[in-house]
């Protein structure tokens, strides 16, 4: 009789533990395979210099287009998150316009020798509310 009671108690404990674990997994909206991705993308500590840059940053990635700036250039139209290779006086720089907002700004804030050029930033259509 004692053996049957012990087996019944152990079986009940095993079933309860399994059910609790199953409920814990069910209540978690994110599959376990996704947990690593979330942990990898959450920034730790202070923001990077690129995240703090108001007008964007230099990049070495692929460009959407190449723009030549000379003495007659008055403005440059770009889209948020657009990478543009900008050629000025024989020098070139690839700039990612990862801006905070869409306010116009002087190109000379990021590239010396472009004093009379204003950058007009359009909102990226991929991120516009529909």
C-alpha cells in the first residue's frame, strides 16, 4: 500500500511539474529561438557616436547615388537613411543621412568646403505612417 501511495505521489508531482513548465512556455509570447536575437539587439550602456549624430555619419557601405558638389550647387535633396557619395573638390565622402527629423541644415556642418549648400531631408517612405 505504501509503495502504491509513493508511486502515485511521484506521478502527481511529475505531472504538476510538467504542466507548470508547459504553462510557462505557453504564456511567453516570444519563442525561445527569438530570445537570443532580442538580447543581441538591445543596446548595452551608452549610445554610440552614430546614434547621437544629428545629421548622420560617414559610412563605407553601398551608396544609393553619387552627387557632385561645386561652387554653383545651392541645395542637396536626400531621404532619411539614404547613403550618398558626395564629391567635393576632388575629395569624396560617403554619408548616411540618419537624421533626427527632417529640418534643413547646412552641408558644411558635416563636410567642410560646402558653405553655401543646404541639405533638405525628406522622410523615408518606408517609415511613413499609412
